């Protein structure tokens, strides 16, 4: 069970992102902390942390632990050198190593190290962290759309398993694409006959889901 002994954990804001005019996704309706944002779930708080690190790179060209942490935890408020040393130790990256915040294998260790440093603990599951990173726009390398959390279980093969996978994907998109609702049922009932159209249907459904994910990110900080 998560130990909510720190403000960051209590606020679902493990990066301790300070209050501002930024309209983050997942902000709680009631901002009960006068200094730091409160999020509805940890996933949204972790997403915000990740988006800030991405912004540091994209807007300011900050790509090393030294430069990122000097901005994240400036000397006026923190023991920045100790913070940098802690992050270097936990990530295994060199202090001046060039990192890419759009790369899952670079971003995730840095996010986890910052959470640990800010709260004295890292209580979140890999599933929570990965979901937050996907919402921030960064997915694990080598995982195509059909293998991400959005379409988990959808393995594309020309078998009855394909039908089940396609049906699941269609069902996810169906609420916003009503024409797919009837088609999802047809796929299940007429498996062999529908194999020839599954590919096209999955592309349509996948395109909608990808757009929906982009639209959600567009409404947050980018």
C-alpha cells in the first residue's frame, strides 16, 4: 500500500509540481494544497512530471542530468549537487550524458529517480508509470500499437485469435464510431467470413484510438 506520508504522494503529484496557470490533464477539482498541484490519480501526476522533462528538452535544449536537475531543483531551493548525485546513482546515466526524453529507456529511469528523490520512496507500479508515460507521448521501444496498453492482447494473425483481437479493438473505438458496434458483433458471429475485412477494420479503429490519444495530450501541456 502506498505510504501517503509526503505531500507529493498525498497530492498524487510525486514530482511536487508547483501551482501555476498551467492547465494540466487530470487536475483535481479542489486544489487543497496552496503550493503544489493536486491530481486526481498518480498516473496524471506522473504524466505531468514526464511532460515537464520532455518540455525541458524541446523548449530549452536540456538533455543531461546536470542541466535538467539544475532547472528542476535549482540551488535557490535545493541541494542541487546532492540531487544530481542521487539521480546519477539511481539511473546509471553519466552526469553529462546526452539523453532523449522522447526515449522510453531514458525517460522512465529519470522519472523514477525524481519520484524517489522527491518523496523518499517510489511506491508506484510499472503499470502506473508506463501508463503515465504513454499519456505523455512516450511508449516502450519495440512495442507497436497493437501491443501497447491501448490494444493489449490484440495479436494480429490470420486465425480465430485475430478475430478476438480485432473485436476487442473495435469494441474500444465503437462508442465514438457507432458503425463499428454492429460490425464488432458480426466479426464474432461470422469469424471465417470476416477475416478478409479485419485488417481494414483494425486500421480504422486503431487510427481513431491513436487520434483520441493525441487529442488528450493536445489538451494538456505540450
